[in-house]
């Protein structure tokens, strides 16, 4: 599976990254282009001081073990910048939710992507404004429908359960702002 990383620059909080996983056979160019389309569709809801860059190289991992099996390179530049004024605190982020048809260890396999730098004009009473919910949800659903192998990785547990990759079947956005409390490394 291909791991594609998006780097974020957010004022006051420095930087962050988003890891996403993709199955083969779609080309890396198609995968990265679909990811750039997702971020570009969300740009207008982010502050002008927020930027993103999709890396031009990355890792290929074995989905069962997480072991590094190779590297990929695809040199097309994909970057963007938010379009809204101001910014909510870095702890408050938009949350994209990913659904799959997979079940592992008796639980549905689902994924989440935190998006930093929401512009205050798209927040109402501490929640995402209806326009942001509608726009981000459409962007998430388009990513789920893009046919580029976008998937959620259920990591290996180390107690007899291999990891597995599950294609994303739908995307949505949570209407409240979310806080990323723990980062897996």
C-alpha cells in the first residue's frame, strides 16, 4: 500500500501532517491528484495563513505487517492555501470521517482526518457553519468516490492479528469542531 503525506503549515501551531493510505493499481499521479482535489475543495473554508503540500515521495508498506517494502516518487507539485480570513485556535479542527465496509475484531473499520486552520467565518456557535458542512461533506464524498484506491488501514495488533486495508466507501464531515488529542506514531 502507498502512504501519501500532506504537510500543513498553520500559524501559531507550526506544522502538522496528514497520512493517507491507498491501494494499488491506480497510479501515484492519480492518487495524489485526487488528494489535491480534496484539499483544494476545502481551501475556501480555511484561513489564508494555512497552507498544504502533498509530498512528492513516500513509503510503500506491507498492509499486514506495516513493514517498509519500498519507496515511491511522483514529482508533480500539489500545494494550496486557505481562502478565508482569520483562524480559529489550532486545537479546533474540522473532522472528515471515512466509512468502509470492513469489520476487524468485531468492529467496523472507519477512519478520520483532522483538517487544521478553519476560518472563523465558517464557524457558528462553536460548530462548523452549514456552508462549510455542505462543502466539506461534498469534497469528502467525492474523494470516497474517486476510484483511486483510497483506504483506511487497520493496523496490525501484534497479538496474532494482521493489518488490513479497507477501501473507503463514503466520506462525511462532523458538524462540530474536533480536537486531535493523540497522534499515533
